[in-house]
C-alpha cells in the first residue's frame, strides 16, 4: 500500500470523531495491516467514531464477555440442557476443522478460544444457534486483533507468549465483532438457511444475465448452483482463497456495511466466471444413471475450480479481469459495476504470507436507479 494511502488512514483515524463514510470509502480498497483492527471495529459499529468514548466501551464490553464465560461455558455438563450439550458437541467437532490451511488456528489455546466464542454465540442466539460455517467467520477477526501483538507472518506467532489478560481482551473483541457481522446475515444460519438459498438464487440469475451459454451448459449437465456455491456463501469465500487474501476481502465486506450481501453476489459471480472457458468445455455427467450424479458433478466442478485457482505450489491468479454492469433482479434497484482482478503482485499490506497472489475487488457506480 502506498505511503499516500497510509497517510490518509492515519489522518482520518487521528480525528477526534472519525468520518465513517470516508472510512468506508478508504477501507473499500484495503486497509493497512496495522490499522485493520481499529478500522474493522469502527466499520462494524463495535467502537464509536468519537475517540473519547472508546476505552470506556471496550472495557465494558470485555467485562460483559468475561462474565458470560462462567455463566454459559464454564459449567458442568450435567447443568446443561440437551440442546446445549448438542451445541457444545457440534462446536467441539467443528473447531478442529476451522481454517485447515492455517496452523495457528490449530494451537490448543486458540482452539479453546474459538470454542468459547462459538458456543456462547450459539447459546445467546437461539433463533439460529451455532451452525457449521460460523467457525470460519471468527478467524479473520482473531487474526486481525492478534496481529497487534505479534510481528511477522502468522506461522511465527507464539500464542503462549500472550498474557491471559491480553488473550481475554482479544477473545472478547472477536466475539463482539462476530456478533456485529452476523447481525446482518443471520438469515444465512436460521432454520433452512433462507439467506443462503436467496443468495444462491440471485447468483444464478446474475450469472445467467452475464453469460447465458454458461448457465445453459450447467443446466444441460444437471448441475445445480447450490451444489457448489453453498459453501462459498456459508463461509463467505474464506475456504476458497488463501487466508491472507481473505483478510483483504474482509476489508471490502465490512466497508460495504448493509450492502455486503449484495456485494457478495457479485463477488461470487466473478469468482465462478473466472473459469468460464474451462467450465464450458467440461462434461459434468461423471456418473450416468446414478442417483448421486448431480452431487458428483457438483463435487467435480468444485474440485476443478480449486485445482485451477489454488495450485499446490503457489497462488497464481494472474490472468483474468471480469467487468460487468448489470441490474440484479429480485434483489434491489441497485446497479453495480464490479471488477474482480487477480494479479501476481500482492499489495504490501497483504504481506509475505500471501505468496505471490492478491485479490482486488472494486465496485463503482453503486447507486439506486
């Protein structure tokens, strides 16, 4: 990131009262790594724009979370209801599966932290409870907050060097930031996950408008969008791109605010259409006359995309720029112009952890017609 952009962030965040509209505009194209925690907390509304009130609010929210741990988590199993035991079992199964490519999240203290956050969130949000996929959504918040206490790449972080007080503060902040984010997409995780169903439907409609032959080919092959894009929506693409690039994408998600759900649809469409030429040439009927044909075709597409997007040696998304300006039917009156650019040159704020790949997303002309 250029020095000029960093200075803009420094000046804005140094104001007595931060202009959130200007912060959203700046953060949309990425935040400096060292300023990311503060930017995200402001964008989510976890911290107020007025700097004089922040310490007081942080202290209160951290105290509230610390009080929740003995109330909900640190209790004997025979004091939990059957539903609570089921939630705890599900969380304990999912935590070891979180961010499989990032070793840091498999350290025992970090996994215990994840378990507490997820279990308490589920108990306090009975409309949905804990659902698989939410575990991945915590990781960007933990990584951003912990980056304030470590130098260098995540592979070199040693969680054992942090004091208990510092770790509790990070855990509490991550919990409340997760709450703020999920407030806007909780219908992704309520019964039958209607938010995800709607997003996948809108994705299909958008792809049809952009590339009708692509949609026709997939329909001819019996491939449903839900088969391959459910996880994309459920985990907000975190599982599909390198973790450090996920942090960069989170900058834009949080800068979008209430518009994040619509932005996600355009991001998913661009992600899929990156490989439109290859996909149009593929035969998805891998298991003819079998009841599992559709599922197998979906898995085949999913694995094919990952094989192209993430070769084992490195991240080399270098060859595609997708740009379109189309109305999104069945959604809002917005007209978006979205550009998804994959380049071999990582911005400096992404850092060495990103290998030699970076993802940049830009939406402009985002206004009501």
